[in-house]
């Protein structure tokens, strides 16, 4: 897939979603980078399997797919196009430095790209962050037999029946970013039920199924 196949707007959206490492609705995307992903450009990125888009009320919300994460990683080592502006050329010089650091440290983009401060604002419905955090911790303690034991997000969500899922997801992402909880995928994917998959939280380009709190 050639970079030149994508518009500047599409490339900007891909990197913006990488920087946020979470689902971003069009109104917020516009606040972040000044554009939305709509129409033919959205359908094109969806068809290419680079972005997953879902309806969030009357607007679309977008998140990088696994292929989208790979595209961003490959783009870090790409040369700027012949039509690139001086600013774009400078950015690609920095991208190269970044890519070399990742390689030297044995890291992936998912190791460092995590939901930022915007994701810590819990709930469009006004849910109190401290209260929700306390409920999450209490729910975990009721499930874990030992400190630091991993329990399933499916079971934890059952302990929070009155909390809207977007609020819980935002709180979990904020706690993970603050390193107050640990979230990991289930290593044995065959052991996952449909309910486990539905309860998973996607962060850093992968689905997390298990949670632990020290």
C-alpha cells in the first residue's frame, strides 16, 4: 500500500488515532487536529481495514485497527513523498529517530502509545471519576482471592451493572495509563467465551481481557 494512495487528511487521522490510542469520536477528532473523518475518506480507510468506525450517537467514532497500527509503524521508517512540504520532510526525519529508538529498545508502538489525559475525563454522563474508580477497585477485590491476581473483565463488569460501559472503559483506560492497574490479554484465546470477548477493552492495538490490582 503506497502512502500516496492516502490523502493528507487520512494520514493525519491515522497519526492522531495513534497518538490517542483509543476510540475517538468525530467532534473530538476535529478539536484535536481540525478535521473529521467522514464520507469517502472514512469508507476508504474502513475498506482498507486501517480504521474501525462505529456510530457514536449522530457522529462516527474511530479507532486504529491492527493493520492501522502496522501502517503507522511502517510509516515511521518511510521516506517523505516528492510532494512533501518542508514541514513534512522535517517530521519524517524525527519519525526516523523515533523508529530507531523503538528498534534499539525492542519496543513496539503499543508499548508506548497509550490513552492520554483526554481519556481520563470519565463519562459524558457526569459520572464521578473518584467514585467510579472506587467501585472498580471494590469490584476487583470482591473477585480476587489474592492481591495482584488476574480476574476477567467480564466478571468485573458484572459487579458494575449500573455504570455505563463508556464510563467504565474510560476509567479503566485512565487507571491503566496511570499504572494503577494492570490489563493483559488472555494468552489462551481459545479459552475465551463470546462474553469474554465482548467485555474486553481495546488499548494499544490489542484487546485486554484480564485485570489485576496490587
